[in-house]
């Protein structure tokens, strides 16, 4: 049976034959589909995220073709899109649809669910030392709501009038009025349904993450010994829990306006082909307030897990403690708090009272301070390190670079005065693709390369990984850096074609260049896909702790078992970043390893006692109710 | 033996693939060449509202050649991946044969880090020089634009310095401290004094920026506060997909407007009694027609559609058959009925509301002044150089955004909510042409996604002397009267009379 010992001092604590893992039969369905195991759910999130990512990336290449060669025809487009690309020329309505769904997919489906869903699920139980999530059943539901939501979103491509096309922010009245643009018909209805399902998924996941982190830490795992990944996931979940319901509200009101004749967002509208609408008294700006109340925290919901992952990866591979652990945590807390009061910086020129603009400008520039602190701490961590360039490390370094480049342009945009000119220009596109898009995707890749051995028990190819990194890194800069200058020259975003405005023709070469660079980026992702799927089946077998890392997940066996640890859950004796301690031979010191002269039993009790996990297949109903018990009992005996 | 065989095979395959890809690419690039000359700079601009996108228009035979390029790109992508996958398999096999790792990952990556930093910085500097020269900076055509540009420059300088320092440290550290066998990293977990320092420094820098920013912002949004020169105000009206400007007529007063008054002949919804009356008559007629349609929906209308369908069927006109079928479906499943009912309801409500204004004496008097009659609606915006102008924005349908990049001016145009932007143009079109070339014109672009022709929603802006503006205005026709008959003073005039936008803004403030 269990051949493994957790570590020397804890091998004694086995339950011996109480383990039922090996003769514990699971059907294909319970194991791979309706699984309640957090590791399987994490893989489900990852694979779905990767598929959505490919779709999103493909869409961006399609509309980049249009921007680079507005006067050309591409016969394959007609084959692919039918009536939306008659004669091989992308229809402007469809261009908008692609931009909209690309944004939605990347922001919500890839960088929120794909990133935070994958790694919160994988790492929270493993790194805090828990058998599973507080509520495995809700966790499963969370994935399936996400899956359903993805299906609904993609199904809008099958609608006759096309998918939602009013931008990923779906501002009404454009998105509220079917006659304003074709995509605002059935397409937007599906978009809204998809987002509501998504919110349900995010909330179910978030409640779970928070509960698990607060209540299910193993012995010795006090909050100040949590790896920074966990801090990041935890705060991300808090942000989500507090802000997604507001988006839900915004979406519901929009549904009312669309279908039930209310006027929350509509007033004084005379629409071509319809006439004067009866709606009066509503305000489109209200929607924007509600949307950005989620929208701004959302960008940090996307970024923070990536920052957490890169902290862990950088510390491990620089073989150094992360510099300023406390400062890092305080920065995350600061960012989390501030991100709730800066939403108005997306609305400086909506006609909102200029005084409000002033206030939002002040708080927005304050939020740049903790961001700067984090950057300096990363740099200090690298200083005098002994850096191993694993693919994960490369991507983490790439993240820091992107975060600097994109963060600095935030200082322009956060300045209300400067934003007058920059708003909705390509400068904004450059800003958020660097700081959010690229940085977070890099964090996600760092996570995938780093924890792949934990997820699949095999190693990914390093050389391909390096190549993937450099191609992606270079292409990301080539694509997004020139966009700053286009924006500063007055080129607006979300334009189907620039050649109708003579002044923009000087940017034609740049547009072609960007598209070519984007294609290069696309090729690089194919390398990743090959490496990823090939390694799942054919990669070399991974050892238990391939990166010689400190955190708790590396104390588990490579083969996944329900309940994570064969015997007792290990006790934690110190913080997660004790690398290269001068008093030790080895350059790492796992959290779960007891050192000389350290007390055998650490005094901090586990937040959740380990009710010996027998791995027996529980009935779904039992799991469900027990998970609620877990959820609501803050203290369990 | 087996491995060596495989290796040779794969190698040959890779070579073949590379060669065929190279040939394909070079062929197609030869045909096409990447030039931008043929792009439609001179394409005549079609009025945005009439603008119908027609893909057929732009396709000329020689352009379809480039489809080869696309196929080549596609094929190339696939081949590249195959090649790379093969190449890496090869390195795996060589590793197997020779028994050692072919490359030292750490060493290679470390040098690429250094190289990337140097090449990257060179590229950034090149970008600043080449594309930086193309941006709008220090060439503002408005008074506040000068402040704006200096604010921008300060931010640019500061962030550029920080950019170079932090990126240099990042890549240099990565290079310098790459893994070496036998070396141990420095155990250094925190330094609170350092944390304080690097919290404090950005905080101070940002405070400076934010204070400057606050000043600039105030000078822009409260531009009229400390100004005692000439002031104008114009209404800028946005609709899917175009712009119109409205000037007060000879009376110097802007007429009232209401979205409920908008009709084919009264595009901006001016409060002009005869037009509004005829709109009411029109609406009543439409209601009657809708009611008739409801009555005949399942009889004559359906029969008519059926007949159309049969006719189309006989002609094998499948497209027509499909669209007629859709209409038949709509009749049968009740959609059409719902539509008609909604339309009647909407129009009845509109009439009700219009009559409510007309029947309220006070409201009537303050709404239907004669000020609207002589308002001038134009297809261009003409601004007087050096005098302060307020653009009052109004949207007919959805949110648009009026962006005048050369004037560093932008404001959203929101239905149901008046917005405005005040600024002082300081560079005439003539002067700008001298700097930017004869073809240059100022434009106001739409900068908020607003539908299918969003990318072609613009209006020409001309800055010239006050005299020229007046002259131009004289050449334009007033909305509802012939120039000769324009009254010198409004017929109904009382003290409370205000321009419509003023009243609305007052209401909002209250
Ligand atoms: C240094 C701190 C930052 C500041 C001061 C800042 C400021 C701003 C401002 C003012 C805008 C609005 C620009 C406009 O629409 O006119 C903006 C847009 C945006 N920012 Fe940031 N930002 C910062 C960092 C970030 C981070 C860390 C992320 C994401 C992780 C992010 C993601 C975005 C996104 C997605 C948008 C565009 C939304 C849209 O209009 O579609 N920003 N930023
Ligand atoms: Cu924001
Ligand atoms: Cu528009």
C-alpha cells in the first residue's frame, strides 16, 4: 500500500489499513467529469481555460488581419465565417463582435476562471495543508457553472444576428437596443446569461477559497506563514465576492431594460428606424458606475493571482526568500482595498462632475504606490540570487517586466487631465494589454510550467518552454509597445478600419507590423500547446519535489490521491521562503521539515483538525450537506 | 540504430519542410510586396449616415493576389510548428545518443536576458525617435493644450527614467545572478528601512504629479472661470453615424429642442410649432396604419405574404423565399403583432407627451419660442480662432464620444444627459496646414463604440477668423425660414427665456 512516508518525523502517524484509495473504485464519470476532487477540478479549469484562450487568440488574429490589410480579401475568412465575411472581407459588425467576445473571453474566461480557478483550486488545499476544499461539492458546481457559461457564450456565434458586439463592457444604450446594432439582439441576451452563470461560478468558487484558507490550515500554518500565492488567491476571492454581485445587479437591470421596458439606463432616445422611445429618466452613466465598480477590482482579480504565482516562482528559482514578505502582503491588502474606490478613473470624461474626477484621480495615483513597492521587492529578491532559468522563472521575470511597462502608463491614465486625450485611444489598449493581459498570462504560464509536475506527474520540455517564453515575450512587446504611439497620435480604439481617415494612414506599416508580430505570438502558443499536451502523456516522470521547493504541495506524492496525503497532514514549522539559509547545507528548507532544535510540536494548532480521511466514496448528498457544515461552522471542535 | 534511423528521417523531413515553406513565402511576397500606397487615402468620403458598407466596392483584381500571402502565412504557421517540434525531437535524440544535455539552459537564457535588454532598449529608443516623432505633442491647437502637453512631458520624462532603471535592474540581475554550481544565494529576507524608502519615493513623485494634474484638470474643466474674452457656444449633435452642429441664428439665441420633436424634416428636434404639428399628424397616421395592419394581419397580409412566397418559389429565388418565410413566421408566431402593438403604444405616448407640452400654457410659451426657427444646422464645425467656445453635446440615440485630438479635447455624448467641453482654439486650419501639409484638416471623431459605422463617424472642424466664421454662417440656410425673413428679435420674448441647453443644465445642477 502506501509506500510513501510523509517525512521522517511523521511517518508514524499513518492510519495504516484505513486507507481505501487503492480499492476505491471511481467510475470515469465521477473521476473525470463530475469530480469533487480539487486537483481534478483544477485541471478541468485549466483545460477549459486553454481552449477558451485558443479561441480568444484566434479571434484576435482574425481582426488583426482586418486592421493590417483593410483593403484585401482573405478567402479563408469566408470559408470560416460564411455570411460574416462575404468575399473574404470581414463584416464591420462581425469585427465588433470579435473584439467584444475576444475581450470577454480573455478577461473573464481565461484570466479570471482559467487562472484563478485553476491555481486557487490546485494550490489552496495543497499549500495550506487541507484534504480538499471546504465544500468540494460547491467547488464542482463552480466548475460546471463556468463550463455552462462558456458554452452559452460560444453559442452566441450560432445566432443569426451574431454575438454581442458592443465591446466587452457592453455599455447601454448600445447594448440595450436591438435596433442599434445586430449584435445587441439575441447575441447580447446570451452574453448576459453567460455572464450571470459566470458570476454564480465565481461566487461559488470564491466562498470556497475564502473558507478553506481561513478554516482549514494545517498545524503550524499561521497566516504569516502562508505562501504569497495563497494570500493572493485569498484576497482575489474577497474582491470577487464583494464586486461580482454588483455586476450581477448591473446585468439584471440591463436585462430589465432590454426585455421588460424599464428605463434604468435609457432616456431620451430617438432610434433610426424606430422613432422616439418612451423611456425617460434613466442614465447610461449609472451602468458605467456599476460596471466599473466590478471592472476595476476585476483587473486586480486577474492580476493578483499572477503576482502571487510569480512571487512563489521567483523565490523558489532565485533560491532566495521573497524580499519583504510583510511588505508584499501589505501591498496586496492595500491594492485590494484601494481597488474598490478608484473605479471612476474609467469615467473621467463621461460627463460626470469634474470634482468627482479629481477625487478619483487622487485615489488612483495612490494605488500606484503599492504596485511600485511590489516591483522593487521583486527586484530585491533577484539581487544576489542564484537564479535557475526554468520556463516558469522566465515567465515570472517576464511578468515583472510587463508589469513595469504597463504600470507606468497607468500613471498617465490615472491623471484625469491626461486622460482627456488618452481615453479610448490605442494608448489604453497598450496599457491594459501589457499590465493585465500580458502580465497575467505570463503569470498563468509561470504557474503552468511550475506546477505541471504536480498536476500531471510529468515534466514539460524545458527547451520548448524557453523558446515559448522568448517568442511570446518578444511578440508581446512588438505587438503592444507601438500601440502607445498610435494612441498618442490620436488613433481611436475599436475602429474597424483606419484608412478612411487620411491622417491615420501613416500608421499602416505599424498596423501590418503589429499583425505580423501577433501571428508570431500565435505560433509561439502552438509550441506551448504541443509541449503541454505531449508532456501530459509522454513527458519524463517527475520526481516528488523537482524544483526543490519549500511549500507544502511538494510533500505529496506525484500520484494523485483523494485527500492529498497518505498519512497525517504534515505540520508546518516555518515560513515558505527559507531558501539558502546560511546555517544549512541544502539551499532550501521545506516548511514541513523539522529543523535541529525546533520544537517537535509546533504550538499553533491547526485551524481544522484532520478528521482522518478514509477516501471512501461519499454519497453526493452527504458531501453536499457536510460541505455546508464546513462552510458555516467557523470553529469546529 | 533505431534512434539514428529516426533521427535521419526527421532531419530530412525538416529540411524539406523548411525549403518548401521558404519557397512559398518568397513567392508570395514577391507578388505582393508590402506596400501601403494603394490604401484608400483618397477614397471619397461618403456621408456617414448614407454609408453602407459594401465589400464588393473595394475588391479589385490585383488585390486578390494577396490572398496567396494569407495562405502562405497559414501554411507557414503550420510548417513552423512541425519544424520546431522536429528540431526539438532531434535535440532529444542527440541528447540520448551523446548521453548529455545538449545545451545549458541557464547559460543560454542568461545571455539572452542580457541581449534582450540591450536590443530592447535600442528598440525603445528607436521607437521614441521614430514613432515618437509622429505623436501629437507640443503642437497643440488649443490654449489648454499647452498645459496638457507640458503635463504630459513631465510624466513622460519621469516614467521613462523609471522604466529604464527598473527594467535595467531586472534584466541585469537576471544576467548577473544566474545559477552557478557551488554558489549560494544571499539569505536576505527583508529590510524595513529599504521598504520605507521605496514606498516614500514613489509616493512623493506621485504627489507631485497628482498636484500638477489637479491644476491642469481644473484649468481644463473650469476653463470659463477666469476668462473675460469673447465666448461662443455651439451645439454638437451626434447620431448613428454622424455629427451635426447647430448655431444660434441671427437672433443670437439657440432654440429649444426635444428628442420627441425629431422627425425626418426636423432632424435635431427643434421646437418649431408647424413641424411638431405635422409630426403629430404623421404619428397619428402611422398609428392608424399599424392598427389596420393588426386587423388584417391574419387575412390579407398573410395572404399577400403567401402569394409572395409562391411567386418567389416559382422563380426559385431562394433568398427572397427565405426572407418572406421569416415574415410569415413572424406573423404566425405573434412577433409581428407584438411589434405593431409596441409601436402603437410608443407613438401614442409620444403624442401624449407632445400634447402635454402644447396644452400647458406656460410650458408652451417657454418651449415654442421663435428662437428655433433661424437656428443654423451645419455639416461642419467652424470655430473662431482665439475665442473661447463651449461645445454643448447632445446625442440622438446612444453614447458617442466627441474627440478632437489636435485640441486635446474629448467628451462623451450621452443621450438624456447634456455634456460640454470648453476650450480656446489657437491655431487656425490655415496655420495647421502649413505645419502638417496641404491636405490636413481638423476632424472631430467618434471615440465611443457606437455601431457598425463607428469608424467612419467624423465631422470636419475649421478654425478661422471670427469674420470668416460669420461669413460662412451667412452662407448657410436657417433651419425653417428663408434668410431674408429671419426676425431680428424673437417674437415671444420674456425674461425667463433661456436657451434649451441652459435650462437643462440648470435642472441638472439643481
Ligand atoms: C499603476 C496603477 C494603474 C493605474 C494608475 C491605472 C489606471 C488606469 C486608468 C485611469 C484607466 C482608464 C483609461 C481610460 O479608459 O481612459 C485604465 C484602464 C485599464 N486598466 Fe489600468 N491602471 C493601473 C494598473 C492596472 C492594472 C494592474 C491592471 C490590470 C491588472 C489594469 C487594467 C486596466 C484595464 C483592463 C483597463 C481598460 C479597461 C477598458 O477600458 O477596456 N490597470 N487604467
Ligand atoms: Cu481601473
Ligand atoms: Cu459614434
